[in-house]
């Protein structure tokens, strides 16, 4: 599969290879998109050059999907072997729509590799409620748009009621009952992350579903109240429903805390106002684990890569990584050992996955900031980078492997770069 792009200018591509005019137009559009994008990697610009006889595809082709996945269409020559897909998109998940909003999920059912973590997107209207419920798994969340009132009660009956805004996080420990309600003016849109790939947002313990499946006389005995008290419990789960806005925050907090007080460690975290953990010329990262958000069993890195920026070559020794792409475009190569590696492309609303200790990088291939989440089923964030490994191994030994030269090895920063250029 040699580079034959010099040949195709000498002959008519259409005559030689029977390309349809639609396919040629699409190829031209790809060329223009690549040329316009000053920060695109060589690979992102490559498809237009793939007109050698052994690379022609007369179709049928899903051209929009191909354009979104240039590294699958024409992989870098360094890719090799069979690597299971490590990408899924919320855009092809089923969306469940209810009166108070909608939700959809990417779990191990949609992305079989993602054993450790599942994700859920949700939109709630102003006044829309994600019904009071709980689940076996812990729930981590980031507010992507708008505002919400969240409530929870812990194992000591202690209360938590708070309002969260864009960029803020919350964590409901496993088994702790909770709710989420959209506030004005436009409700909210958020991402939920669960510490089990087989989690199912449609199979949680809902208060209405449970009580409608409990004999009314048992409810009457439980609360020492007439059975008729429970006549209005819905026969079918509410799940996400439209109702009025909540009461004043301080009044609801005081009501919840009567007799037992509030949870000793907050279930929310103001990531929006946190200082970045690391800033370089290529971007910045906020790392949020149990060191600064004590209740969380799930750690996170919120990464911003500027155009041309690179999340450096690295791996995570203590957990699989689940990624959610918030904005921008990027690509990642996953090396799974045994000579096998694959590169895939990601953009807004996509999910990526990296098994424990498998090395990878993420490169911004677009012309705007790339913002994404790295999520881990561990309370402590850990990574090891190629550069810090090389910097802190005897340079003679490293050079005997790679032949990069002693001065290059001496020049590697002694502290982890995280994002390049530094
Ligand atoms: Mn939940
Ligand atoms: Mn990583």
C-alpha cells in the first residue's frame, strides 16, 4: 500500500477507476475540509489522496460517517491487526422521551468493551423531575447546561439538598436515594457516569414503581395510616415527569435536615470554579478524585486541548478509562500489545474506552478547543506517561532501545507534561 498520490494526477480518476461524480464530489469536499483546517493532522487530510488503484471504493458508502471517521477509512500505516471498537456515540442510542425531558445511554450493551463504566445523557425541563430513585451503582455527574436541584438521603438519615450549575459535579454513593429536578429558565442537560458498564438507567429502584407493587395494607401498617392514603400512588412509574418548580432552597434544606442534620461530606463539587491542576501551552486539565472530592469512588480528569494540543502518550495502571467528548474533534490510537493498534476519531457526544494499562494519546484534530472527560472506576486518579518513564530511566539504556540520542533524552521535562506543547 505504497504512497501513490503522484500517479493519480496524470490520468483522469473518473475514467481510470469509474468513480461516480457523486463520489468525486464527496472526495473534493473532503479535500477542501482538510485543506481549510490548518490544525488537522496529516492523517485527517489524507483521504483525498487515496485514489491509487488498490484504494478505490466505488461504493456503496456511508459518506457522512466516513468523513467523521477518517482514521477508520484510511488508517495510519502504524495501525495493525484486530482491535475491538472502542468508540460509541450517544447519537445512535435510543432516546426515551417523557413529559419532563428525555434520556439515553451508552452501556456495555452499546459498547461491549466498556465493562467498568456506563454513561447516561439527560435533559430535564424547568420543573422536570428525574423521579426519586436509587441503584446499586454509584452515580457521578457533570452539569453541561443549565441548573438543577438535587436531593439525597444517606444511611444515617442525613439530608443533602443543593442547586448545581454548569460545570458542577455531583456524586450519589451506591444505594443512596436521590432526585434531580430542572430549574429555570430552561431546565438542564447533564451527563451521568456509573461505575458498572452493565448499569441500566431504565432498571433503577423507583419510588412509584416499588410502592405500586407493595400491598396497600402493608403500606397502611408501615405508616400507621388509612389504606386510602395511598390511593393516588401512580400505577405506572413516573421516571421523568413534568411538575412545578421546587420551593426555596434554604427552606427545603432545613426541612430535610430536621432531626438528623445534613450529610457530613458534600455530594456536590464546584468544578466550574476550581483552578486547573495543570496548565500548558497546549491546554489544561482539572483532576478531581477523592483527594479533593472525598465522597467519590469515581475519579475524573476534565481535559481541554487547544488546536494542535496533545494529551501526551500515557496509560493508567489502576483502572480502565471511559471518555466522553464534550466539544471539538480528536483522535486516539489504542495500542493493545501483540503488535496490534488502532486509531479512531471522536467528536461531540462520542464515547471512547481504554482498558487498564493500555497506552494511548488524544490529539486535537480540529480547529477549535477539544474538551473531553477521562473517567475511572477508582477513587484515586493515576497515570504514567511515556515521557516521564523515559526521563527517569538511565538514558544509556533508553538510547540502546530507541536510538533517539542522549541530548533528546536529557531535554525531556522531569515533571509529567500531561498536555503538549508544554
Ligand atoms: Mn440515579
Ligand atoms: Mn488516558
